[in-house]
């Protein structure tokens, strides 16, 4: 592939820093990618924000695929609002703004909580019986997510990550993964919120039955059939953020399932995606391989919430800082590598 003038300039700038070629490893690739996304030799990370979308899933009400009851979704949203979750801690540690969105929680939140109200419904339908949402609801979710991203961008955010909360959303993610990657359901299903081996086996059988029930004819129909309102909004947010030339930080299993849908709708979104980490949830490694992605971190995380994205954003800052502030061989008066 022939590099553009910008790509050549970025690579030259990286290669002539006071270091051996390639010595900063993935940080060099990251600086190059962010420069290409922002179309500049001097990229920067401004007002990084993580948006956590929360939604409930109809299948969770039966408790067959989830060890925690559905009401935990709303309880955890309150935990986010009160600053007690891991994503709150990591966002504060790394000076990242945090927004919490009610995409479709089975609960009514007080307007004074600070939660962004984008509720589509009080949870999706149970896809054991009918599609999770209608195509009209899916379109509504897209529009609301696009507005949220647009508003953040207008307020100076150029780097965005996504998190999620929704009991049973690993089931939706597994179904979407199987649909888009053609991977057998049994290889997509993991422990989620700590299912044991017997629970995982039961979950896989239920989801296999669900998968066989439907034949979606388009990416958006698959999303409406198997997804959650929070996953639909993340998908739309990825597409919109990419269109705005924002750096899109992809978290773990659930967010990557939304990316699979987004990429099927608009393949160019992958050019804006930075993969934060390799989740410990079964299936995520396969997703990453399908996307030919190289995650920045591998910490054994499988919490969700956007925690991997929050931990990775400092690396984005470091990559653009070395690109902009590290001396070149010429400016430092240091001899470069021998040409012999």
C-alpha cells in the first residue's frame, strides 16, 4: 500500500526521534494511527470521555443465563452515579470525564441524578420469544446515541471510549459475535458475571436455540434481534464518533460486539478504533483476531463498564506526547543509526 504524504511524514517523524527504530513498540503504531485519524502530524488527546450505556435485557428476567438478578443493572447505575464503581475510580485516576446513559434500564431514575436520559424502553424483549427490539426502536437508539456523541464533540472531546452495564448483555454479545464472525455459539459463550461450568453449558444451549430461531437479513436487523439498547447505542456512537474523526477507544467483549455491527454497517469505523485490552471473557480473543486487532493491554480484565478503555487512555496520551515533545536526532544533536 502506497503511503499518503501525511503517513510518510508521520512515519519519518516517529523514526527520527532519539531512539532506535521501533524501540517504542506499540506506542509508535498508536501515535501513527492517532495522527492519521486526526489528519495531523501533531495529534492531541483532548477532553477524553467514557460514556457508559446501561440497559436491561428481557432474557435476564428468567434468570437462566445470569447468576445476578436483573435489578442489579439499576443498582450498578446508582453505583456509577455515586462514584463507587471501578470505572469511577479509573476515570478519576486518569482524568477522564465520565457520562452515564440510561439506554433502557428497567427502572425510573430521578432527573437529579445526572444520568443522561435516552431510555428507549424498560428493557428489551426476551429474544427466546421475539426479537429483542423493533427496527423502529433500534433506529431511535441510533438517533439518541448520535446526539450524545455530537454534543460531546461540540464541547471539545476528540477521544471517546464506551462502557456498558446490563445484566445478561454477554448473552447478546455472544449471539452477535456468532452472527458476524460465523463462530459456533459454544465458542462465543463465557462466564459473564461468574457462571460456573454447568451454567456456561446451560447458557450455550439456550443461546444456540435462540440463534437457530432467527435469520436476520441485515446487520441492523441482527442488532435488533439479538442486541440490547445499550449495545445498539454503542454501535451508533462508534459510527458517529468515527464520522467526526474522533479516536474511538474500544473496551472489551460487549463493546467489541457493538463494533462488529458498526463495522458491518460502515467498514471505515475500524480505521478510528483503538483496542484498549484483551478481555478475559471467552470469545474476545476470537473477536480481536477476526478484526485483526492488536490490543494495548492484557490484564485479565472481564469487568466491562469501560474499565479497559479508562486504563488505556493514558497510553494514548503518552503516544502523542512522545510524538510532539521527544527530540529528534537532528534537534538534539545526536548521531543517528549508521547507514553502513
